């Protein structure tokens, strides 16, 4: 019984070691392929951006438009909270007794 546990423990550590080595080797193995794709004129996945952005001619990253902060008036604020309170009462109203 003790020998079975020793074998299982050794198998676990070997698997963990191999998995860690595979994860660490990913970028190192991808290096030659990235250079080959660049030599062929194909953009790398990280450099391409999304298809929709390329078609629209938009920048790769979303640029947030600066807008001045808009505050609700007191009447709009009260109306919003009135509507929220009404919705909460409808959602959380007690169930009728059966």
C-alpha cells in the first residue's frame, strides 16, 4: 500500500514538472515561428487587431471620448429613486400564502 502511494506521488510530481516546463517553453518555442511569419509578411496575432476594427479603419484600442460629467437635477434624482423603489417592491413583494 505504501509503495502505491509513493508511485502516485512520484507520478504527480513528474506531471507537475512537465506541465511547468511546457508552460515555460511556450514563448521560447513560438519565437522562431513568429520570425518566420514576419518574414512571410503575415502579421502576428497580437499585431492584427480585430477584423471589425481593420474594416472600419478605427484605431486598435478603444479611445474613450471625453465628456463633461452630467449630473442629474434634484427632480430627476428623486424620480430615478422613486422608480427604483417601485421596481424593488415589485420584485421582492412577499409571495401569497397557499
